[in-house]
C-alpha cells in the first residue's frame, strides 16, 4: 500500500476510535499506538503535554523511553511548543540544541497540537532511526492529527 493510502486508512481508523472519547490522554495513547504501528520508519511516537506554558511533560508514547520533561526553551520539541509550528529535522546531529533522548535517533518531526480556542495541548513527536526519514507526504499528513484535539 502506498503512503497516502496508509494515511487515509490511519485517519479512518482514528476517526472511529477517537470519535466519542472525551479524555485527551486516551486519545493521545490511541493515536501514538496507531501511528507507531502504521509506518516502519517511525521508531518513536509520542506526545509531550503542555503543563504550564513553559514546560512539556511526557505523555503517552510508543517506543523506548522518552525524556520526561522538556522546557519550551530547549530542543526541537521546545521550539515547536514555543513557536507553535511544525519542526522538521532531517538530521538531528545538525541541530545544536537537539535533546537526544535516544542515541539512535537520526531525524525527527514535531507537530503542535492546538485547540480551536488556541490552547497548546502539547506536541506530537516522531523520531526515526533513519537519516532524513520524513518526506513531503509525512509533513503534509501529520499536522492533520491536530483535528483530534480541536474539539473539547
């Protein structure tokens, strides 16, 4: 199956799984699981939750251990939270303040999760052990995950 079809199937499944789930942590856990198992190049998938507008704390994830706390002032996840825009890092070694939660991570994409009222719920972090693993399709499709956080 080609990548656009995998994303289409993924969103169809998430629509059904998350439709009536009011709990944000349950939605995060479900999304992380489904994304992790959908793509071979996703080696770590998880959420970092906005705790106080200055700090992200680990949320549901799939893969090896993640960092427990990330300040908005540090790393790629912090930049995503601070700037509220997608961060795409083809080579993590090229980013001076990249936080290496895993020594095997080679590339990363981080997407802000923002409600309809402008509240930053957190960020979706996806790491790959492959250099330059994320293509234009990933960068187009992954922000659509935000729709599961728009409605209260």
